[in-house]
C-alpha cells in the first residue's frame, strides 16, 4: 500500500482535494448559505494579513507625512520667532514714543499754566563724579536759555 501511495502521490493528493471539495459543497448545500464557503475561508485567512499590511501602510505614510509637515512647521516657527522679536522691539519703541508724547503734552500744559517763560529740554547726560551736580541738556545758548543749578 505504501508503494502505491508513493508511486501515485500526485494522483492521491488530487483525489483527496476533489473529495474534500465535494464534502465542502455538500456542507454548503446543507446549510443553504448564499456565500460560497471557499470565499468565507479565504476572507477569514486574508483578513488578519490585510489588517497588518494596512496598519504598516498607515503608520509608514503617516510618519512620512508628519515628517514633511514638520519640516514646514520648523521653518514657519523660525519665521514667527523672528517676527515676534521684531514686533516686541517695535512695541517697546511705540511705548517709548507714547511716553514721550505724554510728557510733551504734560509739559505743554505746564507751560500754559506757568507765568514765567520756560523752554523744554531733555536731559542727555549727567556728571561723572559721585558728588557731581551737573546735568547736560539738549538746549543751549542758541535758544537763549540759561540753566541755573542751586
């Protein structure tokens, strides 16, 4: 018998497959399903493999997309930091200008209320000594103003 199986091995396998197919067809007819049994088995076998492949594809493409998105974000972040620094400097400048305008308005109001003659001037420096009582202003003899310090 063993010699018969080894000698006609291909024929034996073919007959076993045909017999299995007939049994499966008989089972399918008995259960009266509309979906072929071979399709159910194929889907059952292929579904886990398809899920693994989809998981790998999704995460690979997701990583690549995120990489390219992050390259753009990094450049945009640098540009925004630069813009932020410029806006901070401009904000400080505008605040200083606003304070200067407020001081000028207060000085104009003071000049209107004061009966004596005044001339506006900014302090541009002070004396270098510890006991120095000198102040340098941006007005001088050309404005006919003499500053007296007590």
